[in-house]
C-alpha cells in the first residue's frame, strides 16, 4: 500500500495495530531529558498520527519492514516515544 495522505495513513495504522493485537493501554518506559517517562502506547500512536506526511510515510515503511521480518513493533514504538519524552 502506498501512503498518499494522512487520512490513508491513519486508517492503515489503525488496521495494522488492530491486526497485531496491540493494547493501547500498555505502558512504555523511555528515558527522556528529565528522566524516565511512563506513557501508554496509545499516546505514542496518537503522536504518530499527528506527524507530518513525510514522517508518516517513513514510519509506514519502517513498520512494514519490521513486520516482514517478524520484528518487535512495540520496540519501534518505544524508540519513537523518546521523541516525545520529557
């Protein structure tokens, strides 16, 4: 699937996360400039939905590659969470 709009990315991301059975209430712990941050997975996903289209396209490509290799999607989300950690 080619992502051409934020709307199509959000639809794809919602479907992808549902198919993976991710619980948006799962807690991620990431290190930020002020120390450890604790946030639900859903917060990270909402931040991803608010990213610009170019970033969304990059995230889409990375998630597809991780999934193809049976990698850990949540590990990637935790990596992205560092960008919003305080």
